[in-house]
C-alpha cells in the first residue's frame, strides 16, 4: 500500500458541519476532482482520494483540518506534490495551508538541501556568528562597477555577496559577461583575504533570471565561470527548478531562494500559505540552502511573529531535510543589526543593499560594522 502524507489547512466556516463539508471538498478537489458520487469504488476511492483525518475548531468560525494524501496521487514529481497540496483549492476563499508532514517516501524523493547551515559554514570557514551578505545592485549598473562593488564588499570580509534578483541579461551587464567578471573579482578579494591571514572566504551567488529552458545551462555556466552558488526565484521558475539543481551532481553548488512573485501567497490571513510553510517548509522541500524573506519593519510590513515563524521553519532540526539559513532583508539599515541579531541569532544570512550603497566609498567600513555587530 502506498504511503500517505498529511497537509493541515486553516478553514473559515460557519459551523463544524460546514467545516467538515469544506474539508471533504478539499479532499475531492485536490485529487480526483469529480463529485463524490462519481468516485469509482476500490483503488481510487480507498487510496487515491484524499482522506479527511480530523477537523477541529481553533477559534470562532476558524477550523483546522488535517487531510492525508496517497503517494499514488503524487508519483515522483515535486510539481505534482505541490499541486496536490494546494492546486485548485488555492482559487477558493477561506482556505490556508499551514502545515505539511511528509512520509518516508517523500523524504527519499526530495531529500532537501545539499549544504544547509553546516555545509555553508564549512564553505565560508566561519563556525559561528551571523553571516553578512551585501547585495550587488542596482539595475543599470555596468559590469565593471558591479565587479568593483563585489570586490570591495568581499575584501572587507563579507561572507556572501549576491546579485540583486533584478539582474538578468540586460544591456548594461549581460549575464555571460557579468558572471565571469564578478567571479574573478570575488577570487581576487578572497586571495587578498588569505594573504592577510583571514581563514574565511566569501561566496559569490549569481542570479538565474533568464529563459526557463536555459536555467540549467546558465547554472552550469555560472559554476564554470567561478560562481560559488546561484539565486533562483521559485515564484517565477517554480520550486522544481531549485529541486532539479539541488539534486544535480554536475552542479553541486548551494542555492539561495528569492521571494519575488511569492508575496501574494502569504499576504492574506485567510488564503495562501502560512509564512513558515511558504518561505521555510517549501524552500527546504525543494532543496534551497538559504531562503530570503522580507524582514520585520522593512518596506514589506511583515510582523515579528511572521518572521520568527519563517526563521523557525528554516532552522528546525525536525523539519524536512537538514536545516537551512533564513535570510531577512528588504530596507534594512546598519543601525538595526544588533536588534536583528537578537531576533534571529547566529544561524542567519543578513542581507543589506541600499543601506550599504549609501556609504559610497566607505562601503567596506559598513561591511566591517555589520560583521562587528553580528559577532559581538
């Protein structure tokens, strides 16, 4: 008999009978997608059809429903797994995905991150302390100036430097010109650090933002050019794009997930995914090593509770695969580093873009200030 996994939904309903009816409708919608009286008896009814495990009240007109699904409804596809979790139901009101518990078969199919927290720390050579990650931006900056920025921030001691998610194949800095130039700048900065006795090295992450059918080739090009990792937007490419690269032994580099185009999935209290599920659980399931999300008090308005939920979903040892690094960002400033560290701790990648660029030629001082604040 095929193994089953469970998904928990937060359902708005007028009464317990209404909630139970909605849960039963989810079971149909997410699997057979036909009226209940048309479901064939035997294998389809007993195994393929989603099953309502429990429905409990959690607040006035708010219920928690746990449903189980057979692996026979999924096969071996991550896309189909996500389709079963929240496919057509995502178009209905008052249903939010809040938890997911895989079975052993799913864990074997999708083992999660290749590097995770411990692996990234080994690559960088930093055993403890928050990790500093400047962002290379803005759009329209030419390749030479981006390379100078990459060198300056890594030479100052940054642990990771990532390209902005808006860098693609634009005329100012074409992808296949930009990536080798920035990788060379990173190598020079790391060589200078080593000469100065620094035992750590900074990692350069290139952004994958081209055509979907070029993603694999672009990722291998970035690796061959000297990039240490890549950034992928699952809201544009799909979570399976991360999964395919994470499992590809020919690639074998860490992956950073960026939240572009995912915001609407977490912006409603009544629909979409919980913040931890979207930016933590799904990122881990796909195989991301770092998950970027909007920080509290930044320009995107996430709450303390939502951000803590994301960080916990990323780092929980009992979660899917090995723990990964949360990476809050979005309008952060140097004067908030100490507060951010008290909130997220050491196992975190701290992003800063405009707050560092504002310093101009003193950007190296800003990086060193970040390092000091996160190491105190």
